[in-house]
């Protein structure tokens, strides 16, 4: 996950006084705003749970209000703090961490818990309407939707909830996977203020071998089938004319299992394709179509109008990567943020090279990389997919607030640098290691 605190805002507390609040962005999107005292309370709870030696330095309290350069120093320290703790897997997966962010989102958006109806869609526009509490977190909503369609609990977490935007062309594009530290209802409500969005149920794994676990169950198989049809129609999956005709025939017969068996043999089955973008490889300003899947980033480079060169970058050879967001000089009403994904790749045994991609979907690309890395390590460790019953056994701890969060107002990105993987220390702009490269994968995988 990519955390930043790009700016602050002054908020009126209702009694005529104002205080400074820090705007927290997650995966490039404004999530919440929090005053220093709440962040300090969060730090204190993490100290009790994990020990002070597990945490980075936290900005000291001051007797008087901090302003000017001192405020900017505090903002930078808080940003660095939350970036580092979020990269510690044990902390980032803890209930304290998730409940802090969930509560922050609720109170920033001034959302009171209430009974609501939420529509979850499949990729074929089929709608699943569920009754939830407006502040329910993502896993609660995923489990409710799964229960509604009778998906067995063994298969619930093979799938995930995604925020999807409808574009002017009528097509839809995946914005991001919803995380457990947010409420899908609140996130959808907030996103829809800018453009039309919906929450979509899609499979959340990358290794197509997991398909085998699902094919024996009718509901799970149908979810795979719906997504496969959609991906083929969007031309994310490549098929010859004869293969497309065979697939169409199987569709007309209702032979879903046979359809999937054929689809799984096709190029880029199970991949996610991004919008065309620009990269500095194999040469500067190359027009590239990128897809993620099968433990790789696939590049299709448009060298000439009629010449396309294809190549793949294996995640086990990516030493590290980072996301950089910069602000360009444009008209005030235009989106003036530029996103870049840069990764350091092992071209040969002793040759590393940085490759940079300019894309407004750079953070989504990074999250796909992270998902593939985590799945690969989990599989090598012999761990199984979690189940709803695992959450019930663990129970849930809440974030104990000393003060309430302030209301979130307007926000604007500044130049910032996001990190992925476990932090090695240093200032903003430092690269961060890919644990699948330097720990879980040996030379035999290169």
C-alpha cells in the first residue's frame, strides 16, 4: 500500500478556534484527515501492542501550536512514520491499524452507522443487492455478498471487491481493490462525487492454478466464467478467430466449464490490462500497452504503426520499485498530477536497470505487483487462502480514540514519493526492496 500525507488543512472546531489536520492519502486517493493528537494516540496504541523498538520515531509533542517550517517538518515526519509502519506486514494487518483507518474515514466523512442497501456488480452487470451497515468494512461486505449468492466460505477470499469507474467511452476501468481499512459504502459514496463508480466482485488471485479449486463449485465456477467472458470481450485475453468461434459455440451451449478450460489455454488469461501509456524502455517515450499476470509485467511496445515488440518482466527479477507523483503546470481546473512507476530489473546476472512507466494507473500497477509478490511468497510458505471463520476465531480489536477526527475538507496532491515493500530507511525517493527478489526466491528462479 502507498501512504502519503501531502498536505494539511486548517479546520474550525465549531467554537471559533482552529486546528491543523493532516490529510492522509492511501494508494493515491484521499482517505481521511487527522489532527496530531489522534495520530499520537494511534502511535501509543501501536507501542503497547508491538513495542517501541518496532516503530520508527514519532514527532514529539509541543506545548504551543506548530506553524510554518516546524509544521512542515512535522508533516514530513508523520508521513515517513506512516509509510514505514504500513510496510511492516504484522502491523499493517493488525486490527489496531485497520480500525484506526476505518474510524478515520468514517469520522472524516461524518458518516454515522445506519442500515443501507449496497449494490455489488459482476463483470456482466448482474447486480447483487445486500443489506449492510454503512460503516461496515470491506471484508464484512465481501462476506455478505458471498452469502447472498451462496458462495461457500472456503472460496470467499478467492474473490475481492473492486472500485470500478465508467468512462466517457462507455467502457469501465478498474480503479483499485478495496481494502479492509475502508468502508465500501463510504468509499463509493465519496468516489461518485467525482464520476460514476460502482463496486464490482472479481477474483483476487493471480495464479490461474487456483481456478482448479473453484471449478467443482457451481457458484464459484460461474463467477470465473463471467469474468473470463468479460476479459475476452475487452480483448485482455488474446484468441485466434477459430478460438473465438469455438468459445462462442460453447457459450451458446451453456458449456461454462468447457469454456473455462479453453479460455485458460489462451494468452494472457487471468491478466489485468492497463490503459496505453509511455515508458523509457526499450527507448525513451515508447508507447506501451502493459498487462499484469502470471508473475510478470508484459510490455507490448509500439515501435512503428505496424510493428509491435513484446517482452515480459518477471516479478522475481524486479529488485525494487517505487511510485512517484509530481505536479505539472496546467490550468487550475485540470488534473495536474503525473504518476510514474519505476522498477529496478535484473537484466542479466550482474546487470540491474531502472525502467520507468508514466501512467495514471501507476499505483494500480504497483498494487498488482505487490499482490503477485505476496501471493508467490504465501504459496511458497505453504499457507492456504483464509476463510471467514478465521476472522471470527481471531476476534476484532477496535481503535480507542482520545478525540474524534475532524471533518475532511478539500485536498490537493503535492510532489510525493510512494514506497512498496519493506522500508530500508532513508529519505523520500529511496527505493524499497521486493522481498520476493531478495528473500523468498533463489538463483534457480532467475
